[in-house]
C-alpha cells in the first residue's frame, strides 16, 4: 500500500532577531519525501546563512541520489567560517520516507527525532558513522499509516530555561507532550502549530533561541474528487458526471450550475441549507452520495485565501478555529488541507458571463483562474493534483 507523508513546520525567531537561525527544506520526488532541519551556529544573519546552506545542499544532493557522506563532505568544505568563533558549524536532521514506508534518518548534533506510533513513544536503533570528521547517527526503519515523527531544534528542548523551568523543557517532556497531543490532533499542521505555540508560551513570548518543529504524519492515500463548472458542450454533461462519480474517493461539487448538472444526470434532489454561518459566504447544499456541495466563485475565492494564509503565515490555534467553522469555504479548505493527498479536478470550461471580467479576454474565466491558483497551492502543500477538462 502506497502511503502519503503529510508535513508541516513552524519556527520561532530568537527574541530581537529578524531572521531565524533554523531552516527547514522539504522536497518531494516521485517516490519519496525528504525533510531537512538545519540549525546554524548562533543566531541572526550568520546562523540563517549557515542553516540555509546546509539544508539546501543536503536536500539537493540527496534528492539527486548522492550519498550522505558526499553531502556532509560538501557541507564541511562549503560553509563559511565564523570570524569570531573560527567555526563553520550547522547541526542537521534528515528524514527520508518513501511511499512504500521505508524510512531513513540521519542526525548530526540535533535533538533526537521523536517517533510516535499508536500513542506510544518508539525507540529507534541508531548506528554512528563518521563522515568528513563528523559523527552522524543513522537509522533505517519502516513507517505505517498513523505514525507521527517530529524533528526539533535545540531551542525547543531548552524552552523556558532560567524562567519558568530551571533546566528547560527537556527532550523527554517534549516527547511526552507530543505523544499525548497526537492522540487528540491528527493532522501534521495542527500538531506543528500546537507544539510551536507551547514552546512560545514557555518562553513567555520571548524565545531565548530559534525554535523549530517539523512534523511528519504518515497516512494512506486519500483521494478527493472535485467537480467544478459545466462542460463547454452540454452534450458532455453525462460523461463528465459519470467520470466524476466512478472515481474512488470523496466527492465535492463547487458551483450551483455544477450541482444542478450532477443532480439532473443522477436524478437526485438538491437540498439547500438555510444556515448563513458567515453572511459573506453562500450556504452549502446536499446531494445524496456527495460529500460536500458549495457555491462557486465566492466560496472558491475564500477557500484559496484560507489555504494561502496557511502557507504564507505562522498559523496558530486561532487559524484552526477559523478552519473548523461550518461555512462552505472553511469546510472545503479543511478537506483539502487535512483530508486529501490526491486532488482530482473535473473542470468544465463553459464560461459563465456572471464570472467574467469584461476587461479580460473571453477565455480567462475568473473561476478557471481560481482553480489554477488552487492547484498551485495544493502542490505547494505536497498534494498530487490531476486536471481533466471538458
């Protein structure tokens, strides 16, 4: 069974600094996900340069098939020397997970990876190897759906030191907190945001060090199918509906015209909700056999904004409260963010005059533009996207 790796990370800057000395880089290949967390020496600009170089070099080389030894040797010979400490230093953690479940972990001077399965903390067998004078600890193991792994920088472990806690939070306390939280929160974005928020509170909103958490959650493939817009040729209505309904996975319909087509072809009724949870977003509807039916352009536009906000900002618990609201846009965004690994779009290309800006060429439908933007956001989130036009 092929698996999907849902990833999310959050960073807190050291208080008073404008740049983070930690850097996370996540790359995806056809059959693997590579996650690298690097922590540069010190803080601020120098640390940011060191960690960015480290994560970029390791990520690029490993995804291109290079060995860890080659990547470490390249880092040692590339990193600039600190003029004060006479060191070129950046710690790092590397996690590779294949869609078959095979996993590889390499750690150099970072806190150990936290590995949770079925609500229990798992211990990984590590072997040490010396590469270019650096001792790197490695492990090869197998992951299964539901497993949670977290890479953390040392700022997380030392949260609260000298203020709320004498010796900081400690790795054991972080691991126990994440173990308990993983029983309540299932998605990587929520776990990363919650852990980062806990670290921030321990530092009393003034982090004494750059603090980064990267959470990976393993899940089986979750397919979502979205029907968006009527086909250009009305005679294609039955074919488009048939392709949509025979595809395995969740079924979403975006747009009133789309809902009418599906209901007519399937000979099913549409029931529109009378609850206006948000006056700016039209209410949802229900059709038997369909998981979610929403209005078109207004809802889709707001959904795009919600996903964009997640990618472009340091989201917190307030963001997820908005995501849990019962309006069409939030419900659609929640499914796409947390319950989708593959998005199949069935896109009708008929132009609705109501969705058209008279200042644009006739082939640039506002709805089609929103769908293209949505696809770009989903790909940035690490989801697989396919498009079929009618």
